[in-house]
C-alpha cells in the first residue's frame, strides 16, 4: 500500500498537471495535423499510383497518431489517479489498433451484423410473445376453471394431448336459423363447396365455416334443419350458444374460443352472411401482417353513442362513455374484421370476464382497447356495392369485401350478391394462384 501511495503525485499538483497535460495534448494535436499534411510533390516523374499510395499511408499514420494522442491523455489521467493497470490495457488496445487499422469493409461488415441482430431480435420478440401467451393460457385455465364453477360460461381452451390443425385463416360466417337462402347464395358465389372446400383447407390453409349455435328448445325443428343442412354441405361450426339477435357479443366470444380450440390459425376472421368476400385478396392482405404479434384489422369507425331507447343501436350503458353526444372509441365495423392468433387466444382465455355491450363490434373493440394491439384501418375491407367496387376492380384495386352501409350488408343480398360477384369478384382462380 505504501509503495502504491508513493507512486502518486501530491494532491496539490493534480490541477496543474491536469491543465498542463490538456494543453500539451492540444498543442501536439495541432502540430501533428500540420506536420502530417501531405506535401506537394516536386518530382514530376512520380506516378499517380505511387502518389495515391503515399497519401493513403500518410492518412493512416495521421489517424494512428490521433488515436495515440487520445491514449496518451488517458494514460496521464490514469497516472494522476494512480490506476497503473489501465496504462497496460491502454497500450494493448493501441497496439491492436496499430497492427489492424480500421478498414471500411470491416465497418460495413459490423453494420451488416447489427442489422441481422435486429432482425433476430424481432423474431425473438414474436416468439417470446407466443410463449407468454401460452403460459397465460395455462395459468388462466387453472384460475378461471376453478372460479367459473357453477357458471354457464367457461373458458374454451385447447385440450391437453390434442393436436390442433395448423392453418393460415379461419373464416367464420355469422348466420342465423332463418338465413338458409343467404347461405345458399354465399355458396353459389364466393364460398367453395364440397371437395373444393376441403382442397382449400389442405392446399391454402383457409378454413371457411358458417357459425351458428342452438335454439332455446333442445332438439327443436330449427336444430334438426341445421343438422340436415350440415349433413349435405359439411360447412358448419356449431357453437355452444343460444341464438338470439341481442346475443351477438356472446356469440362472437364463443366463436373465437371454439375456433382457437379447434384450429391453430394465424388469423381468425368474422364476416356476416350478407357480405361479398374476395378470398384471394383477403388472404393476400392478411399475409402482409403475418409477422406482427397482435393485430386487429378492419374498417375502423367511431360512431355516436345512442342513448335513446327507441333507436336501433341503442346503448343501455351510454353513461360509461361520458357526456351525451360522445362517440365510441375506434373499432372495426362488424360486417367483417380479422384478428391475429394472440388476440383470439386472449378472448378464449378471458371470455368469462369480458364485458358485453349492446353492439357486438363495440364489444370487440372494448376487449382490445387496453391491450398492446395494433389497430389497422383497411378501407379495402368495406367497399360499396357496384359501381364502387366495380370501378376499383377495373382500376386494379380489387376489394377484400363489399356491402351496402345503409343496410349493414348487401341490401337484399339473396337477389343481389350474384350481381356483386359478377361485377366485383376477383375470379374463381384468384385464391388458388395467390402467393401468401
């Protein structure tokens, strides 16, 4: 300890030595930059190639000397503070710099490595989000399983030991008992039937099903009619839900929960049975957002909160949205929207405690408003019927979906959807040739 202390400069000399070393470094830097300015050649026989080589050597020497000056200043301060080990470290680093001058190619190589690291980091972020969601599902299945005993609504989660089929998109077409003609009109236009429906699942990973629950009376004539239709077409997804117009929010929760339990999809889509859809454009649009963990895609809107009981879309809980005349938060219109796997899983896990508002699309938006979810407003998912979608198709901008805002779907869709399909359809082969 004594030997170490004696090697230091007295404290009263530290300010003077520091100032001296600082001005010495400045003077040496100025003089070195002047000294190493490459002189003009007086010998006209020197080749331009040799001259360029000399300039490069001089420039490298200047850079090296500037680095040396930096390390000399560091050494002086280290000596004043008595940190001699830093002296040896400094000269080791300088020796490396002197032996291996920094080259532009090496710098570009490091930049390239950094970009690759950022890309890997984003991939890891997505994987971590998936792992966290799976852990949350396991934890919530235990907690909600015990808390929902005695309740009619329980979380629907994938059964342990069962393998869900991996697909790209699950499309649920919301329908009702009275909508047989609508379903047939959809089958005759944009929805494949029979073997082509199965082929679409196998080759493109696109699953399409009409979603419907049960009647209030067990084994009623309504249920038997759906069973007969299912035996003929095999294109239904039956839900553990009692059908009713004012139960659409509950039906939406149960649809996503049932679909998540049955298929492991990248996206889950809900569409009404009076909307025209171009499957190829839908798949291509969703593929652009495939790398994002939590996305909510549709035509975002913010309509007024209606407090009058006599109107169609009356909101009984209007007081929750502030003063009279306020608008809802942004949410996708209910005719068609898509959510990514993480958000559908979130609904599946938490469905017993997700609040239902009077309007189904508002309920969905409310479930996501406090999440780290990206809202994507895609106006191609809410084109009007001809001539709107027809003009866009002629311009090369084929719509994802078309309907009439005034009817919240295609007006008189049974008679009109074939006309919309002929004018605005992408062609029957589009979905098969699309790359996604």
